[in-house]
């Protein structure tokens, strides 16, 4: 049995999803799925109090989220870390810059702690296409596709009670597997 552990991340400034997926290269299926949702309002990191005063609330939130996500990832030491890339949504353009800040902060923290652990990114449309077969799938379709996805047959029931952020993080990891599984054989 050759297990390839992958962490998928659905980043955010208020909430983020993380998913640890163990992909069995020989059996070509996921044998383990661990999910978590990290909420910024539950994080208090005293060392960041000075950042609030000098850099503002958005910077402090990005740093707190990146620290919590990085700690979660580093405690599991996967072979790959894959994060949904920031997207520019014309109806809410102000969301783009904070996502870029969070991604940069996660990447910097991971590099500082584990320089050989590279964080990859995938575009949201590609994630949906690879995980569900449809590039513009809505949240409910992503969940239903993952619940019946052949790679997740052994662990899909875990998704039933998961947050939308954890479900999206799972989709990120599954998309990465779908994109690379041929090269692992």
C-alpha cells in the first residue's frame, strides 16, 4: 500500500476549510479523510495584537488564519498541499485582495517551517471540473458529486455533516488527485 497524503485548503478571511486526504496509489481510492473548519472569530493570538494597531484588522485576520491553517497542515505533514487560488468576482471585487493576503501568508508560514513543502494552487473552475465534471457546479452539486465520487467511496459519509468550507477543501484535494494520479502509477 502506497499512501499519498494531500491537504486541500479552501482559504478565507473569516472561515477556511482544510481536508487531509490519504490517497492509496495502488488501490486508487481515498482511505482516510479528516476535515476541519477554521473560523477566524475563534482565533485569538496575543502576539498579533500589535499588528491590529499598526496594520489593521484585515492584516491581523489574514495572519491569524494563516497561522491556524499552517499549524493544522504542519501537524499532518502531507506530501502535497493544494489551495484554491483567489478568484476575482466582479460582483464582490473587495474579496480578492484579502484572499491573496491569506494565501501569501499561508505560503510564507509553510515555507518558513518546512521549506520543501510546496503549496500548489488550483483555479476554482478547474477544481469543480475535475471534482464534479462540471466547471460551474454550485455548492450543492459539489457535495452530491463528492458523496458519489468513486475515489471517496470508503469515506464519503464523513462529508454528510461537514461545513461547506471543509467540503470545498475536499474538492480541492480530489481535483489534485484527478489531475496527477496518472503520474503516480
